[in-house]
C-alpha cells in the first residue's frame, strides 16, 4: 500500500489544510462499512475462517457479534483474501430489513445476479421465491464460478416465516453440496434462531464470532489512518481514543475523524489530547438519535442527588467476561472512582434494576439467577456514547481518568 508523504505545516497554505481535512473522511469512515481490504485490521482469524468455509462445498457461515464491531466490513472484504483459486468469484452482499419477506430478500440477491444481458430477478417478477428456487439458481453456476452470497443484518429480518425459509434454504443448499456459499451476518440471538429453526443445519453452518477489538487493534486503526494522512498523534491522545472506543471500531473511526479534523482546523499535523477533547463534542453530534434519546431516558431524574448517570457510567467501565456480562461488584469498584467515595451494591442495585425496565429504555439486560445476577448492555454502541457524554459533562473528571487510564509518556508515535 502506498504511503502518504509527511506534510510540512510551515509550507502548507489554507487550501492544503482544507484538502487534508476532507481527505480524513477517506481514512476514517464511521458512516459506512470499510470497503478497502487493506484497512481491515485485527480480524485475520475471522477472515481466514470465512475463506476456508468458502473453499469447502456445502459449507455456509454465520458471522455474529455486537453492533459496531465491524461485521459488515468483513462481509464486504473477506473475498479479497481468497487467493490461488482460479474460479471467478461472484460476491453479492444485501441487507435484510424489518419489512423483508423471504421473497423480497432473495429478489435483492437475484437483482445482482445475471449474465450482463438480463437479471435472474427478471424471471421472478410477481412470483413468490421458494427455497427450491434458490437451490436451482445456485445450481446454475458453472464449476468455473465461486458465488458468495452475503446476507447482512439478518437480525432485522422480523418475520418468523422468512427466518424459517432462510434456514431451510441453507439446509437444502448444504445437502446439494454446491459451490455457492451463504454468509449470514447478525447478532448472537439471530444465530440461535437460525439454528433452532433447523437444528440439522448446525453441522453445515460455521459459526464465527466477532468479538470487540483489543486495545492494540484499536490503536492500529487510528495510527494507520493518521499515518496514511501523513500526520502524527500524541500517545495520550491515542490512549484517550482507545479508552472511549471500548473495542468498537466504529467509535475509533468516529473519534479519529473528528480529532484529526480539529487538528487540521488549528493548522497542526500533530493530533493532541486537546483535539480529541474537542473531537468528542463533534462526534457526539454524529451519534444516532436513538442512542442519544436512550441515554437521556436512562439517566433522567428530577432529583439533583440522583446518581443514575454515575451508575450507568460505572457500568460502561466495569470489567466484563467474554460475552459482555459484568457483576454488580465490578460496578461498585468503578463507581468509587467517579463519585469519590465507596458505595456498596445495595446502595445502587435499584439503579441497575431500573436500567432493565422499559421506562428507562432497557439499556441493560439482567441475566442469571438470584445472588449471581450479571448485567449486559443491550446495545454496545451505547457504552462509548455514555463515556463521551460523561467526559463532556464533567461526570468523569480528569482526575478519575488518570486513575482509570494507564498513564503514557506524551511523546509522539513515529509513522
């Protein structure tokens, strides 16, 4: 991959800064899945498993994980890593919606398939598409082709009959040992439903989890984007982005974009902590209205001494297991950093239970049995938003941040 030359700020004119500022939208892309395969970082295992699945006839895959972990980006790009195969790769990716039926979903796929003169969808106008129709169309591919059908956001497919038909289609295709591969992308619950609908497909369905990224991988995203732009970032600025992102590449891109643009506005090629702090404010304006309203609903109280926002923030900071669950004790440990004094679990258990109720938007799920309850955020993207808002509003002080974030010597990373 070609690298961008380092800018010389002493020679840059206003137009150069404007160009660099706009270019940052190419290096950091929070608003869309990543399209360039050389920007996929930290996902080698998931990519390799998908590639291996495609090579084996009759195998299909489901890629699952929390929203914001980068599943769609993998679905967009993993086929670029299929090397040494002489077959012509035909990659089709469509998104499921709440209003889709089995027919409308596969019409999206068939509209993207054809010989250049006509589309497969033309043969199904006004007709219902069945599982057998899907099988027959996939059988029409010659041995010289390697079709990959990616069904993204499977969890948005609300109709039970559509989900059942999708399970049946996968089962039928796996029995036929076709070269075509279906890759479904969704959250964990959608995987369970897919398998429950047709338990016999489990042996033909490779289940690939997309966990959150570790700190090193988030650093790679930010450093690579900044390096491509010919800029630098201070260590403490980078660590602040890593801390807020909570392992979600969406927020790494969002904060990377706004922080670098703030740096450009002050005519500096070095992104400093002050740029990240201003960038947080700009980034909050880009977050979806559902998340913004959900946060305000969760923390609302007419009492000035209420601690809903502090408890919710502590939940975001709590240490958790591999599937995102955390016990109340972990909340207590972090709540002490925020409030400056120790609160025992009975003093805020009411708040945790409230966060699980509809009147506060059900931002948390309560799992397990009495005396061993654990909690989990329903939407992972809520966590970085809560942290960002807490920093902006002073709920999370600089003093508390110093205790939570490992301190780094504020020198610069070389690029």
